[in-house]
């Protein structure tokens, strides 16, 4: 073999090996990208699940908030009714006290 043929064979062999290495690197990169894509898909699924769970919790909280508002409204109504009754009781006590004072005054006048 001549030197040119030997040089060509070496160059061809080197280029062939380099091509194999580049193909291996490309395949390895594709595998890594596929793994990354699957991880991102898993993360997306987890985030979707978390979002759905949070939406459910918020809906439950809204329902509980409505119930609590209704209960608070009922308590406020009951408090207003109690205040009205207390006012009536106070008025009747004042009338009773005034009546008793008038009776006491009348008895004092008769006993003089």
C-alpha cells in the first residue's frame, strides 16, 4: 500500500469512528430528552392533581363559608330578638316599679 492509501484508510477509519461516536452521543441525548420529557409530564400531572385538590378544598371552604354566614345571621337575629325582649322586660320592670312607688305613696298618704 502506498502512503496515500494508508493515509486515506486511516482518515476513513477515523471518520467512521467519529461518526459512530456522534451517533451514540445523539442517541444518548435523545434518551436523556425523552426522560426529561417524561419527568416533565409527571410533574404536570402532579401539578394538575394538586390544582384539582386545591379547587375541591376551595369549593368546600366556600360551602362552609356560606353555612357559617347563615349561622352568624341566625345568631344576629336571635340577639336582636333577645335585645327586644330585654327592652320589653325593662319597660315592664320600670312600670312595675312606678306602680309600686305609686301604691307606696298612696298608702303613706292614707296612713297620715
